[in-house]
């Protein structure tokens, strides 16, 4: 079956612009995660959704970052007033065991590479 | 707070040789431990995980890892590597008291040479 997909695969923008990154999780997966991966680093947790609600957004670095999942499937990560330091690969993952979140295997998408000039 | 340290950023090894990728974690509570692999131009995928029970965990592609609570380690091993094992390997930790946050290490790049 289809895995987690993310669009676009690459996004180049200018400092100060607004961007949206999309994640399509595996069908039926109730849990969805966003991570940020900088060069030479592991994924850094940003936010976790259980269904439509953000159950844990403690990883969002500041109020320029926001994510939604209005119908409990597709999610959009929104970054306002982008800065050069936001350049990274943004990863999305989903899991089908939301109630056992910390134990669950996460299925990752290929990521969106964001470059802020 | 939890943290993960992967002690080697790069591990070069010849084909058919054994390999160990080291991972240490820090946590004041019981943890769940994972190893994920990222092949070139692909998303991360789970190799294996430790939740409870037997401390020796077997995963896909012939990999295994051993949970050592006293040394707070979860090292990944394979007795004989193949060229196709060349990838980035990430150790990760989560817990029931850490919300739904999974903390990843910085990764170890395994490079298998012919």
C-alpha cells in the first residue's frame, strides 16, 4: 500500500516568506508527527497529532511555526516569516497505534527539503 | 529530560565483517528504545525496537540489539554486513512520561566497503 507522502519534495523560498509543507499519512493512521532534521543531525521532534488535535506541540521552536490536521488525515506545517535558520529537511511520520504512542513504530515520509535564501 | 548519544558519527567496515553501532541514552524513567535506518534517498524505517522483556532484540536484515539497563546502552550489531547495509542509522528513545516525543540521536553513517 501507499506510504507516507510529503509535498513538495523541495522548497526554496526567500527570507521572510510564508511556506506550507504537506503530509499525507498512511490511510487509517491516527497518529501523525512532524520532525525537523538539520544537516548532520537526527530528527528533532516538532509536534504530534492524535486525530485532529495536537496532543504535544512542545517541539515547535517559536510562534512562527504552526501545524494543522483539520480532518484527522492530511497535515500541513506552516512557517511564517521564514528565516535562514529554518533551512532543513522536514519529516512527517505516522503510526497506527495512537494510544500506545511512545511504543509505536513510526512510518516516515521522504521529507521536504526547505531552503531559505 | 531524555537524551541519546551515538558514539560514532561514521563507521567504515569491510563487507562480511561484523559491526557494532553504539548508542547510549539518558533517562530517569523506563524507556522504549528504537533503531531506525535511512537508506540513501529514502525515508527512515524501523529496524527493531525494545519495549520490555528479553533484552536481546532481533530486527530486520539480520540486525540485533541488546538493551543494557545498567550501562544505559542499546548497541546495534550485525555479524556480517553487506554493501547494501550502507546507510545512516539512528537510535531513538521514548517513554510513557515523555509525552509522545521521540528523541533521536545524531546518527551513525555505516559505510560498507567491498
